[in-house]
C-alpha cells in the first residue's frame, strides 16, 4: 500500500507540474497577442500621422508586409469644401 501511495503522490505532483506548464504557455501566448495588438496600434498611428502630414492632394503608397495601401488626402481649405 505504501508503494501505491507513493506512486499516487508522484502522479499528483506530475499533474501539478503539467498544469503550471499549461498556465505558463497561456501567459506566453497572451504576451505575444499583446505585442501584436500593440504593433498594429503603432502601425495605425504611423499611417494616420503620415496622412495628416500630406500638404497637397496625392496618392501615397505605403508598403507593409507586401500590402500596398492607397490613400488620397485632400486639404479642405484648398478645395473650398
């Protein structure tokens, strides 16, 4: 019976370690997700800043990860609207 008890305890200990490993994986995943969200926010800020600094009507090509975004910015005071 003692041997069975020791085996059972080691199994429980293994489960605890495995559970903490799963928890660690979850934390690591959420950190990566947070980094991705933060990166996309920075990218949006860069795009909006670039558009706001345009002085005349023009097409601006922004290449990011093989994606080309076409934006047209028209100054309202020049167009008279």
